[in-house]
């Protein structure tokens, strides 16, 4: 199963390349991925025939009891047949549905295969959290497929609506899974069903939340508005997602959970009521439609309601009938959607008011449509009849539910006849529709699905034997599937439903006014639009009330919340230590006095530069505290970070007024000081409480030994970053890359990988200069002393940064500190020579440096996986080189090199955005700049 998932991933990644080379014909080889799923399921039929299971388990997060647990039983085996078989046929169909040069074809092919893989993962997941991951992947991929025609507003709105509703339902379902797994002691569904979860209020909440996710996914009332709107998607998408795959996910989940959760209080009332409403209103709405695709969409809503009733009943007979209807619906509904796509292609319309006499010019298509529609109507000997009769038989003891099913079945017959009659009959007064015979490649998939419904109906007994193990999870099965059970009540009700449906169609003329008048006062789509509009209005009011554009107010509000919430908790609970050591040496007192004094003076500073320098003093004072406490690595990093921060402040302050506004300072100076003192006291109290709250030995006590034995280094801080807690560092450097991208996007008006300041050609200035970029600056901005010093120290500083990088595993330093030192060297060179000098120093883009660093760090993790079986695990390699001798190389050094490059790339991005790009904006605004003239001279030359 894992191999099948990987196959779909590879196929999805290759899809754009194949489409670029072969066009729509690339869908043929791509169909092999879902076809492999179908073949795998067929090959494992014997393993699940008697109620067995195919299981694969791969360790994921053992400490959290999470595994990649895959399990195939009768229910998931059937879904694999549908997901794989229908998916392969739809991709084959798509090869002729789309034409060469179709917009977005490469994206469609890739997402379609990826969706098939996500559905595969969803139905085979034994772990509820893993199931949720695949559940949300199907949501994202369906959003992309529904919104395939990005140029059409209706497609974009339909995709957004489906994404909004199914995502909210998925989040509710996740909470339900967490409640269920927490009380059941794990998330493996096979283990939860073996030992039923304990009852209680939590179970009621979990059931309601899980059902919310299932009903939204399957577009069951009250969440049925998104499915008809989703018909804006291409027909192959509708045939797959809205007949055999995505909308089946919700009823699949109901079927999966019913054996364990059906006895829970709200389960049956919710499934019966929601399913009954969907069954009736969907069927009634289908009778009003003139668009054949919308007719099928509302019919799908109706029959998903029926599936919800039957699969949620929680009895063995209903389970067998429901799983048979699950198969029958996928076969006939996918076939009918494909028929609509052929009509749309050939006739140029799918409006039944414009179609007439199509059966004469496309008799094969008419036969396929009639066969599939007959199965949908429940006409013998098709599988739809077998499943419908089993549905009725399962509820013979529940007259109210039985009446709803009969009414819904009659409506199904009526709109099935309406579909065939409207699409293919000869209508008086309507010109005959000129339809070319469909290509065999398009007709064959629909024909195979329709014929499969007939074959399954004829082989109902054999099919029932395959599906029986699922039903037996809910109890003994008294009556299996069969084409003929004799003159039973269910047979009579089935005949009554067919008769009623035919009668509804015959009186369609007199019934038309009633169809037009008898509808819900507000449609589901209108309700969705009203709710989203109200949320938009509420968001605008909240934003207008809270977002006033005053940064001091925002910061003050956050700090006040910090003071009131944790501060109040501390004062009420008083979790104080009995004794606190104020200081260890008098030097610490001196440093503290300097820090406090600088902080107080910073609050009252009138000039921005003064305030920035005073804040810097507090940072340097903190670094001195690290020195006094014997933490050289932390001190070095703090010194470097503070220096880099000052450099960034310098870049920002040059575009701001020299002084703060006077009036706010005079009015609120003491308020700000009071807030600052309160925050300081609260944070100090939290630090004291936190240090005294430990009840167990710290895991860091084992770090020195682990650093040497596992990380092969003596610098515990550095080894912790690149080995012991390398996953944390991986997350942090990912945030750094995202931060660099965010900074650049706020400043750049053009791509940061686009044109940068030209490197100066040697012929532009043949004189001996200290910094070649210095000549591009205006005279009042140049400092010859600064340029000389920069030229003398730049290379030394860079070499020192490399020393810190390579020595950090056993001495103070490391990739972060080394990257900061190199970055400061670049900052100095920019400040001395301007943006052209920065381009001379680093001729590559910041994005390239960031990408290389991230790739190197991730690559080192992959190397650890290949060599030790654990991601980011360090390996020590002993080497001997001439003139060097024996030395030991630890693979985590490559991870550290990646960190080094990311830090350099981040600061380079800051220098080019807040520095060089701001310089360019200034020059473009018309301010005199020598650099602009030099650039233009270079372009002319």
C-alpha cells in the first residue's frame, strides 16, 4: 500500500512533464497509477474475502503512539476498487475530453493523480490522525480541481465554497477524533473497535463532531449547498470526485465508524434526519433542473442522503444494503456524468430544452445512458435494483423511515426518466440536435461502468458473499443480496416506487407550477452567501474597532494582557520559592544597574537613534550577564545578534524622522514607564516561578554525555542545536527563510531574483581604490577612513566566521554565530560602499543562498536517514589525508554549514531590501544620486 502511495506521488510529480511532451495523451500513462490500485485490490480479494485484513505498519512518532498504519478490510477493499478503477477510466476519458493546448491541463493531470493518491491513503488509513491528513489533502486537491477554470468567476467561487465548508467540517472532525482517541487510549481504529470506547458526555460530543465532518464531505443536509455549485468543475472531475471518490469519503467514514459508534446516543437520529431531508429535497430539486449536470448533482445529493440513512443505521442488514448501494451509485453516477461530458462535447449543450433526437445519431451513447439511468432508478436486473430492494428490506420494521425511502426512490425514478428523455428523446417543436458519434475512448469508460452495474446485479449473490464480512461486524446477516427473493414487501415497495416515479414523469406538465412554487424559502447557496456576508461585515467592524493604525496602542494592549493574565495568576496562587539568590558576584549587580538605567533612559529618549543605542546597551548588558554566568556561546550569539539588530535599525531609521513625536511622549511617558515596570516585574516573577516549578530532573543533565557519545562534540550548546534537538533547529531555520521572504516581499516592487545593481566593470574606474563601489556614492556620504578600514578587515572577518563555523562543534561558535559574523562583514561593506559594493561582495541572489542553505541542512538529514536509519542523526567519519594526517569529520557540520548560509542569506536579504532596494527607491524618486548615473553609464557602455 505504501508503494501505491509513492507511485501516485511520483506520477503526480511527473504529470506536468508528460503533459508538456505528449499533451492530453499523457493521461494514458498517468492512468496506470490508479489502475495499479485497482489491480492490487483485485489481487488481494482472497485476503479479505473471509473477513481478513491486509495490514502494513511503519513507525512514525513512537512517543506519541503514532504510526503510519495502513489496513484494508472489506469496506476499504471496495473503496479501493472504486477509487482505482473509476480513477483510471476517468483519466483515459480525459485524454480525449481535453484538447491539445487546453489551459491548465498539466495542473489538472497532476492534481487528479494526487487526489487519487490522497483518496487511496484516506480509505486505507487505520490511524484516525493519518486519516485526517489524507482527508484534508483531498479537500485541497478538490479545491484545485473544482476551480480548474481559473478565468471563470463561477469556478473560483465554487472552489472557495467547497473548501470553506469541507475544511470547517474537517476541523470539527479532527476535534472529535482527538476526543475519541484520548479516551480510547490511542488512535488505531482497529484497536478502538476491538475494545469499545467508554461512554459519557465526551462520546456524544465526539460523535457529533465526527458526523459534522462526514456530512460536510458528502454534502448531506445542512451542508448540501456546495455540491451543485461544484458542477463548475470539468466533467471528468465531477465523474470522479462527485460520484465515486470525494463525496463518498463522508459516507465511507460513517460506514467505517458505525460498528463502534452507532449505539452512541446522537448517531442514529442525526444520520436518519440529515439523510432523510437530503434524500427528499435533493430528489425534488433534481426534477426542476434543465441542466443535465445539475440534475445529476441534485440526484447525487439525494442518494448520498439515502446512503447516510442506510450506512448509519447500525444494523447488519442495513450495512450490507448500504455497501451494495455504495458500489451501485459509484458505477451508474460516474457513467452518467461521463455521458453528459460526451453530450456537451458533441452537441455543445447539456440543456435538455435544446436537445432532441440524439438517440438517432448516437444510439450507442443512448444505450449506455439508459442502462446507467435504469440502475439509478432501481430497475431489475441491475445492481441499483438489488441494492434498493435491500435498502427497503432493511427498514421494514421502521415505517416512517421506510416511507421516506419509498418517496425518495420514486423521485429518483422520475429524474432518471427525465434525464434519459431530456437528453435523447425526440421532442416536438425542437430542432434535431446534430451529434457526431462519440470517440470510442470516451464512450468505452462510460460503457464499462454501466455494464459493470448490470453484471454486478446478475451476480448479486456472489457479490453479497464478498461484502458480507463488513455487515457481519454489526451482527449476523439473515438475508444476503439476491436478484430475486420472491414476492416480498420490499419487492412490492420497489415496484410502487417505480410506478410512482413513472407517474411523476407523465404528469410533468401539470406538475411544473408545483415544482416552481414548492421549494425552500432560502436555498443552501443563498444561506451560505448570507452567512459569509455576515462574517465579512463582522470582521470589518472588529477590524475598524481594534485596528486603529497606532503601533504603540497595539503593543501596549498586548503588554497589559501579559501583565493582567499571568500577573493575576501569580498573585492569587503565589507559587514562590522559599529562597532566591539575588546575585553571585558584585559584577552582576553592576551590569544589572547598567541595563536598568539604559532601559529607563530609552523610554524618555527624544531622538530615535538615541533610543536605539540605549536599547542596544540593554542587549549588550544581557550578553555580559551570560559571560558572568559562564555561557560563552550564548554571550557570543547575543553580542552578534545585538550588533546585527543595530545595523538593521540603522537602515530603517534613515527613512524616519530624527525625533519622536513630542506630544505623545509628554502625555503618555509615565504610562509607558508604568507598563514597562509592570511587565518587567511580571516577567521576573515568571522566571522565578519557572525555575522553582521543576519536579523532575532536567533532561539537559544528560546532554554533556550525549553530546560526546552521540554527537561526537564537546560543545554541548552546538551539538544540541545540530544533533540532539536538530528538529527544533530545522523548524527555526525554516522560519528564518520565511522571515527573509516576508521582509523582501514588503519592500521589493520587483522580483528579488530579478535585476540587481550591476557589478562595476573594471573600465569604469581604473584608479586604485579601496572599495570600487564607494565611487558611486555622493561625496557627502563617503568616508575614506571607513572604506580603508572595511577593505583591511573584511576578509579577516570572513575568515574568522569560517573559523567559528568549523570550530563550533568543540568550542564556542557554530553555524549561527559564524553566519552572523559573515553577515556583519557584508553589512559593513554595504555601509561603506553602498548597494553597488554589496553587489560586488555577493554576486548571487539572497534567495539562492537561502535555498542552498536549506537544501544542505535537509540533505544532511537525509544522509543520516540513509546511513543510520534516523533523520538528522550525526555520523563520525575518520579520514586520513596527506600532510594533514588523521582527522574526524562529523556529518552534522554540513547541517551547520546550512545554518551558516541561511543566516547569511537572511541578512543579505535584509541588506538588499531595507538597504539597496530603499536606495533604489530614493534614486527613482528623483533625489540626486551618483550611483544612478553610474548605472546608466554602464548600461550605455
